[in-house]
């Protein structure tokens, strides 16, 4: 199983949206006080148009296994800090170690670059504790929590 991460191009954004949209509808839309629409369908229609623009200021990557797309992620780099805003793995590839392998490959690079890496973990999903636990196992610690997100930080800048 060959894992490849490449920069996304315009043709990958529809795929990224296909993983992002159902997750948001299931786990964030029910907390919709911050949304200006009344139904998930209205939100999906409006956000689907805005999605490519909303991630344009980030670096977006497609995760492939044996040339098949299995997920995507986007990050923001600010000085020596990396914020991994999203990692989405296709449903059929979850629990197959894809995210773990991604981190295993990136951590040595982040350490050599003396990076501080932040991963915001959305609370209240079936994966929240699992993700936080996996991040703790590879050197991240919980930094702050606001009721919606727990920020996990690994400081390799020292």
C-alpha cells in the first residue's frame, strides 16, 4: 500500500467537498445557531458554492493510496507554526491507519524544521476522543478547549 500526498488541484475540490459536507451536516449543522439558514440542504447549497473560496488561503492536499484518492487535508503555515485545519478520510478507508501513516511521515520533517503543530479536534463527534488520544500518543497535548474544539499542540520548536 503506497501512500502519496500531493497538492490538490481544482479537479480535487469536488472530492474534498464530498467528504466535508456530510460531516458538517451531521456534526456541526445541528449546532446551527451560527448559521443563517434553516435547513441542511440550504446550507449545503450555499456552502458548496463558497467552499473552494473558503479553503483558497490554505494549502490543500489530496491523500492517495495506490493512486486512489482516500482523503484530503488542508493546513495553514504561519512562521514556524502549522495548523492542520482539516483531515478527512473517505469512510471506506477509516480505521486503516491512513492518518497515522500521514503523521508518521510528517513528524520527522516537522521536528527537523522545529515546528509547532496544532490540530483542532471537533468535540462531540464519534471520533473526538479517538483522535485526541491518537494525537496524545504521538506527542500532542491538549492546549485549550472552547466547548466546540479542543486544540491539540505539539511543540517541536525547542
